[in-house]
């Protein structure tokens, strides 16, 4: 049996709960000053390979989990409101008006 990165279960209160996993990797050079790891960002051309249930070879799958290239990311400071799940708003990730 293979592990899952998601699950659906029934809470003690009887409601259906869907959970998922965020896979992290080492931070790229751009993010390293902020944190030592980052979420894996999968290039679109590798999604089919990652999701293929017939592929089990580590040599094919592990390179997908490498840090995303620095030049492909745009960094900017966001509101500290992102630190609480109670603040679920698109405004949390808007670029500040300078």
C-alpha cells in the first residue's frame, strides 16, 4: 500500500473532513533569507508524471521535488494577516500600495 497525500475522514462530530499535505523542499536562493524551506512548486509539464499511478521510480519522481528556480518567482512582502487562518481573504496576498 502506498501513502496518500490527502484523506477524507469523519470527525467525532460526524462531519466529513478533507485533508491534504503540502510537500516542502529546501528553499531556493531567493527564499533562503526568509525561511529554510519552501513549498514544492511543480512545473506544469511534470504534473502528469507526478500523478501517474504507474510510476514508482524514485529517480523519476524525486527531481520533481527540487526547489523552484529563483528567476521564476516574484517576491514581495505581504500583510501579517496571513499568519492566521481566520483571515481568509485575497487581500492578504495583494501587493502593498507604495
